C-alpha cells in the first residue's frame, strides 16, 4: 500500500516533495541570476520596451531618436542587472519561506512550469514591494530616471498621442525584471521535468522521477 511504499522511500514524503520543488526553483533562480549578471551575452535579459511601449519606441526611432533610445535601454539593462544582484537574497528567502500546500499536485501535472506559476502567484506582490526601493536607487545611480523623463517629454509632446507615457520608471522596470526572472525559472523547471541529467540534487532526482512515472500512469489510464 501507499504508506508501505512511502516507508520504503519509493514515493517521496510531502516534505521531500516540497524540498525537491524548492531545489528546482532555486536552480532556476541561479540560472536567471547568471543571465542578469552578464546581459551582454544574454539578449533575453536586455531591456526591451514591453507591449504598448514597443510602439512608443518605434515612434521615437522613426522620429530619429535612435541614440537617445539606445542610451536609455543600455542604462535600464544595467539598472536591472544591478538591482537583481542586490535583491538576490529576497528571491531565495521567498522560496525558503514557501509552503507548497499542494506539493503533489504541483509535481504530478502536465503543466511544465506549475511550480514557477505557483511561486509567482504567491510571491509577486511581496517581491515587488521589497524590490521597488532597490530598483529605485539603482535607477537613480545610473541616471536612468533623468533620461526617461527626457523621453517622456519628447513623446508626450508629439501631437495626436492618445496615451501619455507614464513617469513611474521604478514600477515599469521592477515588473519587467520580475517577469523575466520567472520566465527563466519556468524554462529551467520545464527542462528539469523532462531531462533527468538536469536534476542536480538527490531530492530533485527522487521527486521528479517519481512525478514523471505518476504522470505516465495517469496518461495511460486516459
């Protein structure tokens, strides 16, 4: 029966499941910290204007503000990188303090980044609050806030602009960094779920190998 198998160590205990999940998320965080530490070699973590702001960037480039945009994005990238570096302990504390109430559900699923999704949902608000002052001071050190104000002035003075550019650079960058971090963590979790050699700790090997077997059984039943 199930309890006998648990005693034999075939089925991971709930604590082991949580530890395996935390190991996987930490491995993903190390990956993202490495990426942010060297943005020149990782285009993914270079600052790009997201969504709506992409149109803004195009408008400004079309008007001949290439140099200004390049200066600003360079500063944003450096600000993101140093903010992440300073905030390193925040992310690891967030994982350490997490209780995965539904560890088995998060492990045995066909959603390849279920743990990351859970982590993001639980932690994003708290991380944003703790991360804001760090981002704020790095932006000011870089002088990126002055450059951004210059850009918003140029953009907001263009006739026929429906939506003025918002001045709060801190939130803009903090949200972008956190999204990018989670993107890298999610990608690593996906890899850990599918590739045995990426399960770098005994606990990860135990719980993800078990989860893989359980998922196969479930898919065969269906």
